[in-house]
């Protein structure tokens, strides 16, 4: 009886143990060889990209170097002689010398520098335009100043354009205002020979106005002491001063004084009306 109970007790314990579920643990296995292959593959791709970039950069550097050498040294890309339009007096070789265009690589041509150099070197040029055409052509279009006054200064001449700019050379055939002088407006002394680069608008207008009043066929004079004047029909020289101030009043005075000379049978050598409040005349010595 007792043995049967023990067997039943043992059987019950066995059944309880058998009924309990089995718990399994899941473990992830990492293969070190597989990780190593993945990393090594990434390194190889990055290295290949780096090598490709360096190769492209090297090829581009070589290409650019060859292109620069070609543009610098090949005659095809060098300026041999500029083409000049608008002013034929200046020698082409002279322009090429002062602007540095002689055999210059095309890409080194600087239109701004060329323009400034020509305007500074040649005052008779009013404006300059530069046209560059690849691979080696350059056109220089020059607008020449148009003088309106010819100033004969003791044997040497200079010209003045409508803006008052002094020009040292003139190729125009147009009729100009001619002034025979021993000085110029603004001179500091009788011996001053330093001609200014330009004259003011007031000086320019004075010359034009006085010339309009000068009798046809008479030469317009200018001296340091008396200013502008001309020879009258009566034989004496009429001086009107260094500007056109009160010009109409001076001319009326000249007519009145001429009548006085005629009435009194006075034959002066000159009459000065530079100062309207103090006119004077003088006989030849």
C-alpha cells in the first residue's frame, strides 16, 4: 500500500516536470570574416574614387598648361599689327610701340590701357574705341579732334579745338581762325613758352567773338602787353584787350575816336581800348 503511494507520488512529480515548457534563447552570431570583407570593400571603392579624381585633375592641368602655352607662344594667337581707322597721320608702328601691341599674345591685350595710353600720348585724338577679334586681330578706331583756331606762336604753331584742347598737329584742310601772336592767354611773363594743354571756355569764346569783329582780310594779332587787335583801314593798330569784355562798347569808342583822328589830322601808330575808362593812343617812335 505504501509502495503504491510512493509510485503515484513519483509519477505525479514526473508529469509536473514534463508539463513545464522549454524556454529557448536566441543568439545572433557575427561572422568576423564577413565584417572584414565589407569594410575592405568600402575602402577599395573610396580609394578608386580618389585615384580617379587625381587622374582627372592631372589631365585637366596638362590640357590647360598646353592651352596656355599655345596662346602665349604660337604666332596664330599673337597680335602682329593693329588696324587703325579714323586718323591716318599717326604711324602704325609708333602706336604698336607705345601701346606694347607689337607681337603681344592676344589674351594680354588690355583695351582700357590702350585707350588711356593713346589719349594721353596724342592730344589731337578726341576718343578711342578698341575692337578685339579672336585669335589675333585688333582694330583701333580714333576720333580726331577738329581744330577751330590756329595759333601762330613765334614761328611754332598749335591748334585749339572747340573744347579748348591744345593740339600739336593738324591734318584738317578746313578754314580756321588764324591768330599771329608773341604770347598766349594766361602767360605768366613775356618769355613764358609753356603752352597749356587747354584753354578755358571764356578764352575760347573771346577769340571767337573778337575774330567775328575783325575786318575781313585783316590778321588777328595777340600780344602779351595789349591782348587782341588788328590793323585798321586808317593804318594804325587797334588793341581791344585780352578778352571780349565790353567788346561792343569798345568798338563804338573806336569809331568815335577815329572821327576825332580824322578831324584833327592825327595819324597814330596804335590805339588801345583795353580799358574803356582810360583809352590811349601812341605815335611811332
